[in-house]
């Protein structure tokens, strides 16, 4: 009896460990697959609408071009913003060294020793290491993007045929149930991304106006960075707040401007993230903030920055799926931030 009870405890734990290990070690395949399903959920309605007017392959090509265009726009925003920031830092190296020396003297005067001088941070060996790391990361991103693009293309090609097969009599009743759950999940993900995009655009505009009024340089760059980073819950807004705060110290050399920037950006992020987004998403996407935070940090641990981005959509899938099963409905209720709709 005790042995049977121990098995009931050990088996789920062992299964969970194996699943987590598979998610981590197979991330080079599973991560592009998860992203491709996410993109397909967003892009499939566009393709279906185009197919009613133009040939199927032409609709697929236009849909893929639109997907690439959106990714390029968001990616270009953060690349341009970081490029402007890097250029400013390069032209103001002397000011940064003076500020660093001043703060170092102040810290050492209060008994806090600085281990290495600023010059060592920009040594040749460190720069070579950073360059090698950057090249390796770019190769990884390129492979991820190509594999995701192939999955998206094949998925969009097969989407209509898959729906037809699921509607066939031999696939019932599971086929109709999968179609219903799939449509609901895709609808929630699309609504989530529309609201997230509106919030990111609004955040960028408000950040631009605030930094301009506060006297912070590179207002447009900070707006672009805030727009792009806010697609990543929790981590993105945190980075979009810390970077301008540190930049305010580098620009002014004092803590007053940094404090104004830090408080102002936190108010902006809190107002949009805690009030506007929940109001626009409504009760159908009400998820516990703790569950959202856990999903973001869990998937960022498993898959890095892409995992932080895809964590909330995966959570939406889990909550919606659990809500349709009697045995797992309690999980959906537990993860929901309000009344759970089915």
C-alpha cells in the first residue's frame, strides 16, 4: 500500500522533470515551433480573407510579407534606438569618464572600493570577447528566424486542409472540440497582441513627450526603445525604465534628473500596464498577475528572451485549454485574475 502511494507521488514528479528537461534541451526545435504557432494564430485570418479574393499561393505570399514587415518594424525600432544611444555614448566618453571618477571618489570616501577602473571595461580583450559573443548570438538568431519562417509557411499552407480534416465525420467529436478550442485560443491571442500593440504605441508616445519635457536627450530613441521592449511583459518595461534612468545620470551627472526620469517612467508604465491594458482586454483575458510574472520568468529561464516574449501566449493557451476540461477547470480558475469564461 505504501509502495503504491509512493509511486503516485514519484511518477508525476519524474514526468514533470522529464518534460522540463525536454523543453530545455530541445529548445532549438520547440522554440521555433512555439513561435510559428503563435504567428500562425495571428496571421491565419489575414490569409483566409485574402484567399477569398486572390489565389491561395498569392495570399500566402502577401501574408508572409506582412508578417516579415511587422517584425522588421519592431526590430528596427529597438535597433535604431540602441544605435542612437551607442553613438551618444561614443561622443560623450570624456563626460562619462569624469562622472565615473566623481562617483568612484564619492564611493571610496564612504568605504566602498571599486575593483576595476573604467578603462578595463573597454579593453581590447573584452571588446573581442563581446564581438565574438555577438556574432554567435546573431548566428543563433538567424537560424531561429529561418526555422520559424519555414514552420509558419508550412503551417499556413496546411491550415485550411487541417480544418477540413478536423470537420470530417471520422474525426468527431474530438475534431469539432479541437476546432472550437483552437478558435478560442487564437482569438484570445489576437486580442492580447492587439491590446499589447496599442499599449506599446501609446507608451512610446507618452515616453517621448515625457523625456522631451524632462530635458532628457534622445527622446525619440527612448520612445522607440520603450515601444519595442514593452512587448515583453515585466522585463521589457523594467529595462525601458532602468536604461533612461542610468542615461539621465550620465547626461547630468546628478541624481535629481535621474529621480525625475525614474519616477515618471514608472508612473507611465504602471498607468498603462495596470489600468489601460486590463480595461481593453476585458474579463476574457483576465489572468492572475502572479501567473503572468511566473510565466514570463519561467519561460525566460527555459528559452531566454524569446521565452519571455512567448510566455504569456503560452499561459493563455494553458488557461483556455484547462477551462474546457472538467478535470482541469480548477487550474483555469486558479490562474485567472477574475471570473473565468468558457
